[in-house]
C-alpha cells in the first residue's frame, strides 16, 4: 500500500492540522461524542530524558560496583504513624483499581511487588482478596467515589492514600464503562451492572484543606494511629497543594505528573490538563524544604513519592536526584505484566490495534487479560508468571538506578542531588532547576 507522501512527494502536511488532528475532527463530527481512552499523554513533553548525570571522575570519586554498596531502602510515613512502611526499594506500584484491571492483574501486581520488597496500591473500588493476599505492603486508596470503602479494609491495609487528584486528569473523576461493570465489580462498588460509572471529581464531605485535616484525623482514629496517611495530588499548582497537604497532617505526599496513565478518561483531559512530572518535582521539594520537612528532618519528615511516566532506572535516579524519596509506576508495571506484548499481535489486529498502540483500556477487550473483566480474556494472564516478570523489571530498575548513583559517588539512592544533574534543553533546565549542560545558567534563577 502506498501513501500520499510516496506517490505525491510534493504534498505538504499541515503542522496545525496534521492527519491525527484531521482524523479526530472527522471522528467527532461522525459520532458527536468526545474520545475516551486509557494510557497517558501522547504529546512530547519535557521529561527525564532531557536531563543527564554528571558522573564522578576527579572532583568526585565514583564507587566500585563490585565492592562498594549502594543502598536502596526507604521508610515511608514516620511522621505520625506508629508503623511506617519499610521498603527494600524506592519503587512502588501506583493505584490501579479492580474493575479497571482484572483480578489476575491485581494478584500479579501484589506478587511482583512483594517479591522485591515494595508496596502496591488498591486503586478505586476497594480491596480484593487476591491483592491483599499477595501483597506484603498494600496501600489503600481513599477516593472521592468511596466505591468499596470499608473501615475493616482500612484496618487491613498497611497505609492509606487519600486521592485528591491524578496526573492524567487533575480536576476530573475516573470512568469505568458499563462493559467492565460485572456482577462482582458492581457488588463491590454498589452499582448497577452494565451501566457506565463516572467517579466524583472531589470528596463529598469536605470543601478545602481544613476539612482534609479533619478527615486525616478521622482515618487515624479508625486505624488506631498505626497507618501512614498519604495525600495524592495531580501536578498542577504543586507548590501550594503540597504545603496544604503537609499542613493538614500528611505523612507522605504523592505528586502525579501529567505523563501519568489512566484506565479511562477524556483524551482532551489527558493531553491538556496538568504539568509535566519534571516541572512538578522541584515545586514539591521547595514546598517541603520551606516547611522544614524534606529529607534529613528525622521523624518529622514528610516523604515525597513522584509518579507519572517513570520507565527506567535512569528516570528513578533522576527523580530522586531532584528530591523525591520514592517513585510509583503504573503504566510501566502493566507493560511488564504483558500489556501491548507482540505475542498478542493477531488479537490486537482483530480489534483494530497493534502491539505498542493499544490504549482502549476502557473497552474491556484487552487480549493480554489485564484491563478487562471478561473471564475468558483474563485467563490469558497467568498471575504467577506475570508477577515474576514484574519482579524482574523492578530489579532491573533498581540495579540501573544503583549503577548511576555509584557513578556519581553515592552510597545510597537518597544521596543523589540536583548537583548531579544538567539539562539538555532550556525548557528542562528551567523546569528541573538544574544548569543547562556546559553552563552554570538556570533560566529564571535569581
């Protein structure tokens, strides 16, 4: 099959109205509805690839990888909780719900995370026995929808994450289309079967940060002050949101950049709301530093978890160098389980997609058995094998991050710092607040 570019090479595509834009206009005109999809932003944004590490040589000495340790452990939630989380690696699994994901996928996430000593997170819709049973450390998400919320499950969890926003859709609620609301999902969420569900965009019982402080106390009372309380925000007005979360009493703040994924929301939200992860981290760190609760503040410290587009050990190390205490992965974890794998090429083709392109997570037709509630499709995912794959991936991320930290002379990942980084572009330099490579210049710095 030939394309216009090969048969008529003199034709020039519009930069404003390219073929993707034309297709979307035509789709909207044909259907009269906006596009809903999964995954995250597809536009190119300033990201961790725009930063480079300054490896040690003379002015700083590197560590020998075969003889000198680089530790990776992290403690989350020691500010107020009786039992903070002690994780072996600073890479956690972000919240993804049962409903959005199959029961097998939730079990696999728990297996993989537990194998390497880290935590996973429930997502909207409540706690499943598969996930709790296989998760050594499980964080319970407390969302505006309250779907599946059960005080007994709060007590079974190892930490509680109050979700105020998500990177892919800050200011918007989640979606779960009717084809994924099976009898079990409907029962857990107290919903009618087969009817589209749209979660609330704000919590029903508070209108501001003062009410959040009351809610945090309430959750601490329910759980006997044992569990760390996280507060998760989508990256927008990050500096102010982090300060308010800390003032309200959060033990841990989770900041999710706009590269973060979703199971289903409007495409216009994914591409046009929020700020890049790279821009959000320095704002969050500045807020924590000004309140005296960033690293090195002992039991009074508040940990920062960063999510949104983390793919490699380099991303992990760069996020920590900018000031994060840990990171969370979602989309990357699903890919490790088997999402978009070439072995399902024929099945993807049958539903009009291909490996590497499938993003119709809302449709429930995922041949990999991950983003579906169809029992026949879900059988395609072996939770034991998928959990092993996730554990392998997490080990690789950790080893890559350690390799980079040693090259910078660091004996612990948390010792990475902004001074270990330079930027390749003016935009990344300004956002990350590190010098442009080969200069001492940080755009916008006083």
